[in-house]
């Protein structure tokens, strides 16, 4: 099932960080799109949660050296 998810992002200070996170998350199966806005401190995802979990997305973002927490 495809869902739109908005998550707050912690630890990002520049657009370069945002691009790194976007690339890492976009590489995951099930992620249809991701847009990270460092100035707003949020990421908007269109994701098939039956294929890729938010935990997998968090792990990919950590690989890109940024921590974030999904909105509840």
C-alpha cells in the first residue's frame, strides 16, 4: 500500500545533507519519491509500506549521516 509520509528530520544543516539523504532513500525498493527540505527540517515520502518499512528508510538515512524520527 502506497502512503504519503511526512517525517521531521534532525541534524541537517544544508542542502548537501538533504541531497545525500534523498539519494540514499530513493535507492530503496518501494520508495516512489522523497523530498527532503533541510530548512524546514522535514522529509516527504511516497512509499509502498508493504515493500519498504520506515525502519529501512531510517537506516538508509543514517547511512547518509543524518538522523530523523518519523511523525506519529
